[in-house]
C-alpha cells in the first residue's frame, strides 16, 4: 500500500518550545512503533534550529500506533497543541 505523509506542527508555541515538542514527540512515536518514519523538519532553512515540524510517513498499519503515540504524548504535555 502507498505511504502517505502526515505533518504535525505546534501552533502557538515559540520556536524553541516547538523544537522541544517535535523532538520529544518524535522519540515517543518511535518508541510506540519503530516502523514509523519520523523526520524533524525546519520551518525555515535560514535558522539553526533542529526543526519545529514533524513529517511522518506511515502506511495503513501505522495509523493506530500514531494515534496512540500522539494521545499519550498530549496527555503528558497538557498545554501543548498540535495541528
């Protein structure tokens, strides 16, 4: 089955905070399903941050793992918002 990109951003978070959120969520998702391809991306190429956006490549079987990982992460980060 074809893989689909899924993009997660953190609206309302500062760049530094979004970078931390992205790194932490990427780690959490990899722990839930090692087959998820999670890539942290920069919003702007002229900055030196690690990336405040996550790009996730997933197949049909990974959707449930992604949902569980995001739900678990959001429960630990009560003030965070994702889009």
